[in-house]
């Protein structure tokens, strides 16, 4: 079963359950109207030892920060401000005490950086591996929320930074090279919290999500939710130093933002972004009618079956 197939089966199984005011499965976060034109957003992510991290390659402080960062990236992808989180941990005996204290320091430091309250959670014992779950909560004006389903034909597709550094860093880690700059990038994701809120305030921005599984997978999520196709220009994908093009397109865990915007406003949006954040926006393609993903090399379609990270 693919990840998409599993999610679709869950959606079908639970379709007759009451929504209770929530917008549920389909975006980076679930949405609940909170009154006075405001909405709350909710997201959850798991990190499992030997699947998402190697204890020998990651300090407890780094892992504490990463556990929260990947959730804040989802909140940012909705155009919302993170306000609170719940943390649940399953720890084996050799990760208790000093290891757990260091983990919580990393978690607390990132929480303080973005003003995120820790409001609850759970702890339990594990026989062997560490399992971490964080549920993050954000808040935004309802009319500023961005969804994956809002892409329109002709929209310019943007990414908010260079891609592939994290994927190349994972390669280093799996090869036993733990101390490289790229390995450090992989262990220390930087959620684009301020950037997401800024994009949430731009009416010309339509669909948005974060790049967690790689451009090749994540653009398909926008396509599916919006009922559109897309064309990606390979030569326009911003490849991070030390990475290659395929890793930039497929590597995952970059935690930049992927969004679509009205083409007539794309140039002004990029200029305003650069003035605000001091970095470029990267236009990498366009939304098209239909449901196909086309990879273009200098304007000509090329036969590639690139995919990002698949959970199953």
C-alpha cells in the first residue's frame, strides 16, 4: 500500500464520522474556526528511531529541536502562527535521565524562539527505540489560511529556498559521515515560520504546503487536492551546494515552502519577498489543466519517473 492509498482508505473509513466543525484530512493541518474571523490549525508528526533518525548520529538537543521544527513547518505552510504544542515520548531505559534532559533542552529552546507553549502530552516506556510525537497548534485569520486545493491553471510554482541539502546530508549520515555541514543541515531543520505568515497575508498566493517529502512528491499533493496538472522546469530547480538535481527534486526534509501564485503578480511578489527576507524566491514551473506532472528540460518534456520519499 502506498502512503496516498493508506490515507485514502482512512478517509473512506471515517467519512461518516461527524466533522464537528473541522476541516480534516487533506492539508498540512486540520482547521477549526475559532470565532471573530480567526481559525485554529492542528498538525501531528511522528519521529521513530532508525526510521527518521539514528541516535548515534544526532545529539539529544538536535532531536528535541527537530521534533518541534517539523511540526512548526506544517503550521507555517498554512500561513498560521504557531501558539502551542503537545509532546509525547516513548523512551527506553538508556534514553532516560540525562538524555531526556538534553532532548528537552533542545525542544524548549526552539519553543522559546517562536513563543510556542508546551501544554501537555504523554510519556511511556519503550523496550528499545525512541518514538516522539508532537501535535502543534497554530492560529491565523481565517481569510489568510492557505490550502493545497487552491492552485489555479497558469499559476507560477515557487519554492522558498535551495533544495537537496538535507537529502545529501542524509546520504552522509548513512555513510557514517556524521560531522559534515550537510549532515548538520539534515539534523537541524529550520522551519520558515515568519515566511509562512508573510505568504499567508498575500492574496496572490493560492495553494501552499511545506517540502517535507521532496518536490517530486509534494507537488503531486497540490495537484491532487487542486485537481490540476503541473510542469516543472528542471533547470530552474535551485540545487543546494553539495547536492545534485535529483536529490534536490526527490530528497525531502528541506522544510522550505512550496506554493503557487497568480502569474501576473509573480514578479512583484518575488521582489517584495527579497526586500523582506533578503533571499530570492525561485519560480520552478507552472500549474496546468489536467492531472499530469511534466518534467521539462529547456522547454522540452523529458521522461522521468522521479518520486520523493514514500512512507510505505
